[in-house]
C-alpha cells in the first residue's frame, strides 16, 4: 500500500469508529440519562419526550437520525452530480445520462464504487482499473453538498421555516411534524433554497477551474428561480415594493415580480464587484454577476443587497490575505457567495427582526 492509501484507509476506519461512538451516545446514553435524570432528580414536566419510555425515545431518535441522514445523503448525491456537470459542461460533453467514467482511462465506474464519499474511500482514492489517483476533490465536494443540505435541513425544516420571514409558524415542529406529517410549504421552501445553493456550488466548481459560468448554466438557474414562485408565491416571502403601493400599479400579487427585481439587482451589484474586487483577484469575467444574479432571482432584491455587502467584505479580506501571503490556491468568488448565502438563509428572520427598521 502506498502512503496515500494508508492515510485514506486509516481515515475511513477512524470516521466509521467515530460515527459508531456518536450513534451509541445519541441512541443509548442520552435517552438513558434523560430517563434516570427525570425519574430521580427532576420534577415532572409537560415536555413530550420526558413522558416516553427509553424504548420509545430510542425509536423517535432513530426516526430523527435516519431522516437527517437521508437529507445529508441526498446532498451528497446531488453534489456528486454537480461534480459531473462542472467537469463536463466546459468541455462541451452532455451533462445528461451516460455513466460516470474514470477521467484517466475512461473505463466505466461500477455502481458500488460510485456511492458518494464511501465509494472513493472504498477505492482508497484510486481507479479500480488503471490505479490512477482519483482527485480528493470529488469526495470533498460531496461532503460539502451533504453539509449544506443537512445544515439547511436542521435550520429550515426542523424549525418549520422559522428562519424565513413572513411564513406560517407551526406549533409542533421537528422531523415527525414537518417531514412525516408533511408541511409542504416548509418542504417547498427547503428544496427551493437547496436548488439555489446547488446552482451556486456548481458555479463555484466552475470557478475553481477558472472557467466562466456558461450562458446555459446561468439561464437554467435563473429559470429555476423564476418559475416556481409564479405557482407557489410563498417561495418569495418579501414583496419588492410595499403591497399598498403595488396594488395601485399592478393587478396581481407583488411577490410575482420579486424574482425579476432580484435578478436585476444581483446583476448590477455582481457586475460592480466583477469590475472592481474580482478584477484585482483575477477572477474569470462576470463571475459575481452570474452568482449574485441567480441569488437575487431566488431571494429578491432586499436579500441581495445584504448578501452582496457580506460578499464584498469576504472578498476584500481574501484580497488582503493574497497581497500579504501570496498563496498559490484561489478561492472562487461564487464559493464565498454560496457560503454567505447559506449563512444568510439561516439568519434571515433574525436579521430582519434586528435590522428591519434600517433595511428595506
Ligand atoms: Zn482509470
């Protein structure tokens, strides 16, 4: 075994061990302790989980755990597909159908080796046929995808979309009440935002390889952002202008124009960033115009202003770091945008509550 394979072997065994230990604590230790604590030390409370036996608690925790795992796995699968898109689109190959193949020898990758993250660890980072190393970038991107879907699941789905302003508030929340007794408005918002973050992740992957965002990718993402809120207007929670002003001008709900206003705002702000900071960072042309344009389409112009200003600060810090340390690697502007957007989505309601009087 080579040194690289050794590292991968021990890392994967270590991860499995850690996972098993965490599961043991989560399923057995915590419910047991809760029950002991409840029986011997605490006064009876009205919390639902407190009244359950250990077996029932384990069952509920199991359900919560597998639901969360399912969403994380979905993120890894989506990211694995985005990897393929970002690799094939710039070289003009079709992004649909066709099995994945080894980039070095072109041999087909077997089903079992194609499982996100796990497949790469099983192969110890080498192609089964030609033994050429497979870039660690693939499992890393899949891990990032899983992390994004899981974070948004915890913040948006489990809370019943409490992070999103102007949404219905549910009294009962959590995996059981939002996912299994499905609240479609929350699930819709979740997948709409996952679609946005997946588009930005694809743009980021293209940016790492210093490719421009293809026109086709940009327009597809914009259409994905514009169409669903025309059917389900709750996907755009904030109207572009106050409702009473709007009602005198147009005969339909103001949210329907949210996407177009956001797209314009995002393209203008992104274009300005491209011509200033991104030029100094030597990024491919119109990187932020595409990224912020898509973010604006999904979230409206008010959110785009907040995201653009946060993005500016991050890019200026990166620029300062580059001037000081002259690193060899680059961070794509849309990678930063994807991260900033995720943070924004997680704190949207809270931001509006705190700064609503200052912000439109
Ligand atoms: Zn190969």
